[in-house]
């Protein structure tokens, strides 16, 4: 029986027989912990505590099995990076193994904490209840800070809930980070005053190891209402760091850039629900952005639905967050999307909003009417 | 004609026809930069400078094409994270697109710098010339710092070139980071004195965002001769940061944990040569560890060979580094491996060395004899 000092990972395994699946599961128990010939281990506590344990193994369909493997939480050293390593470090390099689901121990829930705001907190911040939230993006890369600020102003006048930097806006000469953030935050503030609404501006702070924390702090000071981060580029732990930083206290929008490798095969990598749902939440994402089905990306309806499950699946004290489908979405599809996702979602329309017409404020208003 | 302010990426593309391949390549030019409907872009410089350019497109085989796409280096904002984003951020989320090769602009070569030591520097540090270097790993997880130090001492007496922490040794209670590093570094120093050899001890510093730099500094002070890092867990940019830190100046061994998603399909992700070769080097890896063929992982001979190419392919001023095949290797296979890899390599044997017999120092000596 699993004790509460252990966490579990459900892996799906390709295997021709139950015997092969057992071997594969046992190899995961070793690979993710001692990486050492079990027969040569002399210490009993290493054999019984450090090595992973197969808690359950069952067939899903011909050729595919589900293994529930538990690990002592001490193997993580109570650090997020090493938690990820035990979860899937070396096994990510082996074929036919996929992380499907994560079940945390109580102590790890308390340690990692998850999103500061979560879905409920975001609604409180934006005043958007009983409807999907809406978000748009400042783009294209190459525009000046002034031009982006004009755009931000127009978006905010339309009453969009969140305006995010396109995730490719970093510190390019066309719109350097500090200049852009100051101007866009001021523009959104001005519009908020005029409309008595509460649009949040979320600059992209993804950057070099050395600069990322100071960019977050600068953004906070400049009046940003949220932050955009791509953990595939920056690593996951800076997300956790920012979510827990009591001097920053801003909602975090996680962008999936450079994470695609994990979800490119149904038989390896990490499931959409575990990666964009559970792991993003664990790290501290208040919004988990992912490519919507039917756009220019390849996620299926079922995969998108599974992400929404990962955003709300019970994880002890870890708050639910909001799934953020985006990518190739347009105003034409919002009604269908609302039927599909319901209200617990934030819709991201970027380019599609510009394609709607020349008056961006009216397009945003139309966007908002469609979700109410 | 490509100017020297642009860098190029070779992508292989799945497409049914040249026409489809062209469309796919053009979509990458947009996706990796402006992420915006091209027809709606008003500024000429954005169209001509910011958007990527197809420099070349050719068929490789039926259904597969190679696109050479160039980007203005300004799109990177001269930051490594944003460079990775332009390289493959969003396109990693689309099927049938694979990064095959990276060709840097001169300024980016100068900016990122690459490994501090490289292959030649490592030979100078270890005094190992005209032969493969050899490396072993402290394990299993669960051993005390004292037990690991005893092991490190025995390894060093055998004359191994580098002793690395197993990449799963973090800051667990069984062997806390500081205690382990002090004891193992002292043990290796003692053995080095006795044998007049120059074994380097490489502790694993992969850890939380907040701790990773201070662990590197602590390790340096305690007498570590190199450092182990898993960029899949920590992000790539901390590697660049450490490689360029003039107060640390230690060779970096990069471990592939949690990077497997990128190389699990021949049609998507990042090629072995570009990921474990070029990108690891660019970030600053002096040694690029990867799973060897024939062991318990799934890399093929051709994939392993391609990594060795990526470790030495001309990248301007960026030094060559050493490929480090490991994982399920044993003394029995070293002769064959030497024939396959030649001398410009570092062999990693972990568990396999323990399996050889009870006297670990003799096993290391045997390992060394086999590579000379």
C-alpha cells in the first residue's frame, strides 16, 4: 500500500505482453532513481525506499499498458528540477514510455504550491465572471514600442481581459523590453481609467537566466498586471520561483514554445493533460496556453479537452487554473469554441483579431460580445 | 544572397509536393517571427527584415524536403532564450518539422561563445592525449556522502579522467549537496596526490533556479574540477551563463535528462546532431553526454555518429567539444566503441564498472588500459 510520503506517476508503456510490460515498468523504477544494477545494491533501504515501486500494472489495449509507479518523495530532494528528473529524466530518452498522469504526495503539494491566483483569482482580478475570459496579443514583432502601446490602448478600450506580449517579443531593438513595458503598461492604465474596466497587461519576461527575475520586477513596477513566460525556453523552475515571490504577485501565463517535442507522439513524451495541465499548474501557471484544435497547429479535440481536465484535476491544495487555447483562432469560431470549452477558459485571439477589420477596438468588443 | 547578419536553420519537412513544402517553409518564416497574417503587415522592413526567408528548398526523398530558412539576428534580441524561440519555439508544436542544422551569424558566434575549454582544453586539464577520455559516475542514489567519497577515492586511484555525480544526485537527505561535494572533492584530491594523476570531480549542480549558481560557486570553492548540468531540467541559458562566468571557469558536462522528447521521432523535434552537438556546444558544453547505441536506450549507430559530427562541425569561433556516449556501456564493449568513435570521445561507464568485479580501482585501471 502506498504511503503518503510517496508520489505516483502513471506511465503508458508499449509492450507486446504483460511480461514485457512488467520488465519495462521495473526498468523505469531503476532508471528514474538508482540507475544501477539492482542485484549489486547492498543496502536494504536503497532497495526498498529509493528504488521506484510498481503499484499497479494493467493492460489498456493490445500492445499498450498502464503502469502506476510510486517514488519516495525524498528522491526529489524537495526541488522541482529533481522532481522533473525523477518523473521522466532518463526515461524521456527511451521509446514507448509516456507520462500520463501525476499524483503528488501531500508534502510535494505544499512545497510546490502551484498557481498563486488560479482560475478563481484571475476572475477576481479581472472582474470577469460566468463567461470565458478573452485575451489578445501585441504583435507583429518589428513594431516599435509606440506602435505596440497604441495597439494596447485600442485593445484595452475594447474591454479585453488580458493583453499579452506576443511570446516572441523579447528585448529586440525595435521595441526594447523596458521601453515597451513602460509604454504599454501606461497605455493600458489610461484606457482602464477611461472605460472603468480592468484590463491586465502581461509583458513577456522570458529571457536569459540573469535577466529574467529583474525583468519580472521591472514589469511589476511599471504596472504590468500579469507576466508571460515560456518554460520550454527558460526552464520550469523560474515559474515556480515567480509564482512564490511575494514581491511580485502577478498572474503567470505560460506559453508552450519549445515544448512541442514532448507531445509529438501518442506513445512517448508527456501527455497533453500532464504537461500543459498538471505540470504547468504545479510550476505555478495561472493560465496554461496551448495550441487550439482546428487552427494551424495539430492538437486534436480530444487532446485539447484533456488539457482542460489537467487544469482542474484534483491535486490536493493546488488551485485549478485556466486553459488558454490559442493559435489560429478567429472570431468566426468563438461560438463553437464556447460550446466546446464552456466558461472555464480564456480564449486567445492574436492575428485573427486584426483580420476581422481595421478598427481593432470594435473587433475586441465583438470578441467580448461573443463570449458573454 | 544571405548577408552575415542573418543566421540559418535547416529544417526537414514532411510534405507531399514541392508546393506543399514551399507553403510549409513559408509558414515557418512567419510562425517563428511575426506570427501574424503577412498580408496585414504594413511596414516594409517587417516584411523584408523581420520575417524569415527561404534561402533554399530541395527534395531529400519522396515526401521529405529540406528548407534552409534564414532569420535576421536582431529577431533574437541577442539572447539565447529568444534565439531558441526563433529557432523552433512554436514550430516545435507542429508535426513534420525537424531542426536539422544550425548555421550562426558571426555576431551570434561571438555572443554565445560556446564551451570555455572544449575538447582541446579538456585534454590539457586532464593530461589525456591521443586516446578517448574515460569517466565514471558516483551512484546509486541513496548512498551516504561518506560512501560516495570512498567510491570517488577508489575511482580516482584507478586513474579515471573524470568522476561525475550521477545526474540524479541533487540535494537529497542521504547525501546533501554541500556535504557530498566537500567530501568527494577532498577524496579525489587525496587520490590525485597519491597517484600524481589529475582526475576531475564533477558534481551535479542541477537545481532550483535560485540555487544553481550558488551551487556552482560552492563546488568551485570545494575543489570540484568540472560540473554536471541537465539543461532539460534547468533550461539552456544557465549553461551559457556558467560557461561565461569568469569566477567559475570549470568544464561543463551536459546531461540529456528530460530532453528525450526532441529526438523521439525522425520527422519532428531536433536532430541528434543539432541538439546534443550544436545546441549543447553553443550553450557551452565541454562534454555532451548522450545515450550510446546498443545499451538500454534507443539511439541508433547513425544517430550517435551524427552527434559526434555535431560536436565538431565548424561553427566559426565556437570550440569543438567532446561527445560523451554512456548508458548501459560495459568494459566488454569498449574496444568496439573505440573502433566506432575513435579517440575524440569520452566514454562514460557507470553501473557497468561495478558489474565488472568487486575491486573498483582495478576495474577502472582495466577501463583505462582498454582505451589506450
